[in-house]
């Protein structure tokens, strides 16, 4: 695994600090930049909706680290979804589950 540069590590640490403080961070994805906040901070999530001018009834994606974390936030994680997540995460796999 490649080592991250000191500069990149500093940026990551700053992003973590901003998220912990309830702030928003921009991050690159495969195609565009995303705007993120802590999902467990309602005030920060509301800021994402305001910043994106997104209707409150339109869901936003939730990024999770692994299948276990997805199981914690999803209403149900079907066995096939769990198998896919365990095989392909981390990676470019999107699962659509009910909250």
C-alpha cells in the first residue's frame, strides 16, 4: 500500500477536525466532488441540505466504512447486500437500502 504524503495526511486530519466540529467538507469521488458532514449531527446534515439547496424530502447518500456499519444504520441489510459489501468494499459499490 502506498504511503500518504505528509501534506495529504494533514489535510485528512483537518477534515476530521472540521467534521467533529459540525462543519462541512468537500471530498473527491469517482466523478464529482461531494459535500459531507457527520450523519449523526442533525445540525450539520441540515447545513448540507441548505448548502446544496436540496429539498428536505430528497435523501442524501450516506457513506459507510463497511458492511457492519451499514447494518447499524440501515433498517434491514439483505444477505445479498451484505455479501456484496463484504466482497467489494472498500470500492466503487453503491447499495441502496432503507434507513
